[in-house]
């Protein structure tokens, strides 16, 4: 997991340590706004909704630059459905407006962020059928 040095320096507070899985989970010191390690796949769960569009493009561009040509990106977030459908993500969007610079987004908004940062959507993965609260966007690098 990529974490700031201020987080990794407190080993006893790290989730892997608390869960007893430190031997299977390692922390890499870094800052997603400046540099990320090169790996085959990146998983971001409930990260991008914390940030505004320009900040998201910066994060996604850094990942794109670091990833190999076959790199994949998995983004797990609440996706806002159309206006006719009630959904938890719409309530959570109001929460995000109150506590952060980010927001919940539609698939079109994520598609735009990904395109601006050198990615394209490959598929949307659904948990619990079509009605699950969180969706996973799989993105691939633009050729």
C-alpha cells in the first residue's frame, strides 16, 4: 500500500499490523501527488471521491506515467446513476461536499477524468448484481 511517511512511521497503528497480516501486506512510502511505484495493477478504493477533478487528473496521470504499457487501474467508488434512480451515492455526494473538495461522480465524469490522464475505461464491474453500492471501473492505458 502506498502511504505517506507520516502514516508508515507509526507501525503499530497500521491496519496490516492490527489485523495480523503484516507478513502479507507491505507499505511503500510515497505521495500519489508526486510519484508512485511502477506495478502491473493499481487498486484505488474510495480515494478519488476525496479530491476535485484537477487533483484526480494529477493522481491518475502520475499512475499512468509510472505504469507499464500493459498496466491496469481498478477504481472502486460509488457511481451516481441517472436522475430517475434513487441511490445512496447521491446522499453520500452531499456528505462529500461538506467534508472534502471531492464528490461522487457518474461514469461519464470518471470517463472524462480517465481520458484526461491517459486512461480509457475497459469495463465496469458490478458487485451484488446491478444494484450494489460500489462499482469497480477497470481502466487501461491509452495505446
